[in-house]
C-alpha cells in the first residue's frame, strides 16, 4: 500500500489540488462563520471554518480514491460517493442541533444551524472539485445571511414578545387597566396567564403580545418603568 501511494503523493499536481480544495473550503467556511460571529452567534468563525474543511476532507476520500484503494481504477465505480455525503450531512445535523438554544419560550440559533448545514454542503462540493457550484452557493449563503438580514430588519413584520409584569400583592392593578396600557402602546394580547405567590406577596400577569412596530416595546417599557406599583417586568422578543 505505502509503495503504491508514494508515487501518487509525490505528484505535485495531486498535492496542489488537495491543498487548494482544503484551503478553499476553509476560507469559504471562515467567511460564512465571520458573519455569524459578527452577529454574536455561538457557532461562528472557527466552527464554520472547521465544518467546511472537514467535510471537504472526507469527500477527498471519494475524489482521490485511487490513492488509498488498492487497484483503485478497477473498483472506482463500485464506491458510491453519495453515501459519504449522506453520512456527513447526518452527522452535521447533530452539530446544528447543538447550535439551537431555547430561552424560556423563545428559540434561537435556527439560522446558525441552517448555516452550519449549508456550510457542510459547500464543503462537500469543494471536496469533490465542484468549484463553480460551491462558489455560487457560498455567495448566495453570504448574501442570505447579510443582505436578507438587513431586509428582514427593514421589512414590515409583526413583532412578538413574551411579556410579564409583577405587582405587590396589595397594589395589583385591575386586568382591564393592564390591557388598556398594553393596547394603547400598539400591542394586541394573546394567552394571558395569572400567577399569585402568597409567600413572596406578589401577583403576576404573563402574556404574549404582538405589534407591527418593534419600537412599541420601548415605549411600553418606559411607561412601566415610570409606575411605582410595578415591581418587575420583562419584554422578551421571540425569534432568531
């Protein structure tokens, strides 16, 4: 085996091609990961770079199978590279699931998980030498994460948040007044819940609120902060 590998590994063209594919995959993954790092996501620069390079590395097994399979040309068409790709994408699914975080009723990290999965697919393309599809996919991925992110922030969309507010046991405002405060700030209310704690002597309202303007949350926060009967409140936006 080693004697058969020696002349192939000593070929400058093969070494150069392998290096180009690995370095190219590393740079593409790093570019996508940089966007995630810039936005403060947990799986960022290094994670995406390693994912893209490792998937490219594994696909080199099928792209250069004659380097490690005795009599490679004779059995080349009995090896199915799609099985390798299938195994890679299955494993990447677990890594993507680890990037998804749940904070109370909110779920974050879905976009990062999707970017990890896409980066793995690009790494596979680079590994087998499909540079043009890989390059197009890299540009589209970066455009989706950056340009689409900007569009998403400026397009009209409904703003959802989990809202809770606490009052002293003897200073709780009526439900109708709380509803009026919330609705006058542009929100509609869904799933109103009640919580009363006799030991800690507080009562709490919790609900999901919805508006068409994110700035309504700031105005509601300022109003609640100015009230003396409010012990504590939280406005937690949903989404990625």
